[in-house]
C-alpha cells in the first residue's frame, strides 16, 4: 500500500515538473521572438510617468495606484505616458500577415449612393376615381351587361334611365322654338340645363326637333368598374350614386420601408420595380407620398410610389420587388461594413499603421448599405483599415490593455 502511494506521488511530481518546464520553455521562445505572433508595442517603463494601473484581464477598469488586482490573484500593470502612438498599438511580424488571414481596405471619400431593396403591392390610384350619379329622378329602363370588376373603356354605356321631367321641358322648348322669340328660347334652354340635361342632349333636341326623355349613363374614364348600383325597373333619386369607376392609367405601389431606413426616403425619389408576373421588365416611378402612420407590428413605414400604366397591364394585388434609388447626397467617408466592430458599448475599426502595427480607433458611423458603412467621425481619407482578422487584433488589444484613444482618458481612473 505504501509503495502504491509513493508511485502516485512520484507521478504527480513528474507531471508538475513537466508543465513547469513546458511553460518555461514557451516563455523562452516568446522572449526570444521565435514563434511570437502578436505583442503590444509599448515603451519602456522609464519612458514616462504611469497614467494608471490595470488588470490585463479587465483592461477597462483603471486604478490610480499599484497593488494586487481585485479580480485576479496578480499584480496590476502600469500604463505609461508616451509621446508616440506605439503604446496604443498591437504589433505583429509583417511576414505573418498572410498566415493570420488579415485583409485591408482604404478609407474612401465619395458620394454614398446607397439603394434600398424592399417589397411592395400594387393598389388603385385613389385620385383617379369617377363617381357616376343621377342628375334627376327617373326610372331605370335598361342595364347594360356589366358587373363590378369589369374593365371598361371610356364612355362605355352602363344604363338607360327614363326621365319624365325632361319630356315636358323638351316639349315646351320645341314649342317656343317655333315662335322665333330668342329671349323666350334662351330661357327655355336654361330650364333644360337646370333639370340636369347634358349640353350634348340639348343640342341634339334643338337640332332634330324630337323629344329625348332618356338618359344613358356612361363611364367618363377608362378603368375598373368598382360599384354598380342600378337594376332594371328601379327608381333613382337625384344625386344618388349609381356607379364608381377606378382608372388604370396609373397605379400606386404600397411599399413597406423599415423604420431604420425612413430617414433616407424622400418624396420624388426614383424607384425601380420588377414584377414576378412580368419577368425581366423594369418599370420606373417616383415616391409620391410618405404616409404618417407606422405599422406597430412590423415596424415599417408605408411609402406610396406612383407608377405609369399606359397599357393597363399592371393590376392591383400584384407584388413587386422594389429598389429605391437615393437622391444625390454630400460626399462622405466610407469603409467596408465588415471592417466595423460593434461591441454594444463602442464602435471601432482596427487601423493599420506602418511596420505591422495595428491600433483600435473608435468611430462614429452613419448610413449602411450595399456592404458599405459611412464614417461620420474617427477616420481620415486614405487610411487603411483591417477587414478580416480584426476581431483577433481587437481581442489581443483588450487583453493587453490597449484601447481606443477616446477610452484612454485618465478621467475614468478608479480609486
């Protein structure tokens, strides 16, 4: 039994010695530069006064004096003042850039022509509506073969209405015409107008000398018959709505725009629509209105686009893929969106400097579209940023206590 315990103790001691030797050997290799990949480039302690002390595992917490970390069983590390930018940079061997998969992009200035792709549904143009009413009381004698939903041509006949009042007024008018008194004839003609008789029918009666007591209701515009409230034999009253026609010369496209993109939409903005029903055909229109209501469920804003429809093949209910083209805006800086690191507390990019140094820079971003992000503040044109591998660099920088310039202010020092 004693021999067994001795064997266990010897094995444990050998394991501890092996781990210690391995750690020492790795430290020697890192210290000599062999195999070293990422190191913070900082000045020697005598390069200046210590700004604060920090725990490398919690670099965001700063202390105004040395001591043991309250988070880990280790001594706090000083952060020294320096006149160079090396103290806030991560340095790697330029020869290892490709092995780490780092890619770069240049900060570019130009017009941020972003487009927005959304979906929409066609609806009727509510401004292109004809309401057909009875001008005078009468009786419906005939209804033409139409039903709601039919597509009508302009001046299409809907119904014939007998107007008894017209018969008496026209008989009086024709009798006065035989006397040749122009003043009496003008008065009689005015009475015909007040009964609701169309000017064309009055001219026909005066020309032919025959009584025309029938009124034919027609559609003043071409479009879709929405309402038809006449039946043979029914009595109609003056001012009663008998039919409604919606024009098709133009249609509205109801587009749902995410509220986050609402600021980039303006009236008059050009729009390009494609319909699954007409593959390969693009129809251009303009934003005619931005409705004030927002859909509370989908958090979208309703935008109305007016599209021309000269051949009347666009019908309400059709769906469309819509691309909203922006109006020409001011020139601004932008970087690829993949270069931007968002942590919830800050937004930054890894700025590539000379001699393999990389520095985190906090930025203020603007609009994002087509894989690009506008930069409002924090960068200058021509600088180079990391677009691939930047999360590795940022993690190493945070572990070493390297943060962006705006976070290094000593005002955040904790006692």
